[in-house]
C-alpha cells in the first residue's frame, strides 16, 4: 500500500471517528431529553432493536455468505457483543437517571487511560510519547469543561451508585475497543455490527422484560419516536460502524483519545438544541482537546525522515 493511500485511509478513519463522537455527543442530549420519558433499559433495548431492523436489509446477504466465518468466530463475537451492546449504553442510561452530567463526563475521561492499560496487557502495545502528551493536554481540556473553569468544583464531586455504573460502563467500552483491534474479524463493519447487535439485544431482552414488569412501558409519542430514531440510526448504526472502521485503521490507543470530543460536541449541541449557553471555558477546553488529539495521532515525521 502506497504512502498516499495510507494517508487517505487515515484521513477517512479520522473523519469517521470524529463523526462518531459528534453522534455520541448528540446521544448525550437525547439521553437528557429521554429522562422521565423512556425507562433506561427500554431506551437501550428499543434503540438496538430498531438499529437491527435498519441494518438487516443491507447486511443479511453478506451474513449468509460469511456464515462459516461467523461460526468460526462465534465466541469472539459474543465477547465483543456483551460489553459494547448489552452493557455499555444500558449502564449510561441507568447512570444518567441518578448522576449529574459533570460526574459522568469526568468519569469518561478514564477511557483513554483504561484503553492504554488494556492495550499493554492484551495487545502488548505501549503508548509513545506523543500519545501520552496528547492525552495529558486533552485531559486538561476536558477538566476545564467539566469543572466549568473552576477546579474547586471537582472537590465537591461525590461517588454514588450512578458513578460506579458509569465507571463500569467506561471500562467495558475500553475492553471492547481493545478486543475489536485484536480480533479483526474478517467481515465488513456493517455486517459485524449486525451480528453484535443481534447477540447484544437478545441478551438484553430478559432485563427489558424485568423493567417492563416493574415500571411499565411508555407511550410512543412523536418526540419519543424522534429520540429513538436518532439513537438507532446515528448514535448506533452509523456511529458504531464508523468506530469499527477507525479502530481497524488507527488502532485502539489512538482512537480512544477521540472520546474527549464527546463532551465538546455535547455542549455545542445542547447550545443549539436545548438553548444552553456556551461559555469561555467550553471554547478553551475544546481548543486543548483538539490540540491534544492532533499530537496523539499525528505521524512522527521527524523520526520517519531520519530513518
């Protein structure tokens, strides 16, 4: 593969992952709008069931052709589906019902660290200096946002059940990202997502039925339908497919850094959709995050020329 082709593939992967973080920033706004409207497990279940209905017409033929490959990788597919589909978003929605947004954002800053540590253990990949420096700069930018420019805010944070759920969700997503990079299952990203969603939503069904019995369902109004369509199409089908593409091209360590963009896009979308104000600390924090990302994923040109 030529250097030009490699650079183009990397650019496509970066655009795909940035788009993913935009969609997941929108998911944060959708989750906020859904609190009190749709029960958390129901939100996760219908999100993935609708995503599966969107995916199947496009991927069913490819899945049938590759059925022997799927059989060969069945245990790896199960291991990927549990943390990414069944657990992660369910824990996020459960956490959002009881945990302030600032706590959730702060806990998510642990994702790149978890991913780097798991990459060392499971992949034998050690971070390079630019990745560590970029992570530190991006981390400072995210702290600027979640603390609203006042670090004393962080001292008042309290750890409760919701925070513990979010920490577990973050660890699960890091585990999924690293294993996705390790397994490299030889099917298209959309087909892989279809299989993961099929497994994940099946495992989620018993928990949905328990919640349905305990708290009941929800009436399908137009606003609620809009939320479900958004989280199913953009935050699920497109975002997860793009994340798979980005992981295979950029690697788990680099791609984890992009999670710092989620609160930036969440703040921007909350300003546009919910009418929440943008402050100086949002802009300065976003600048630090983008700078950290640029350092973390840029090519070490000087070393390449020296070689």
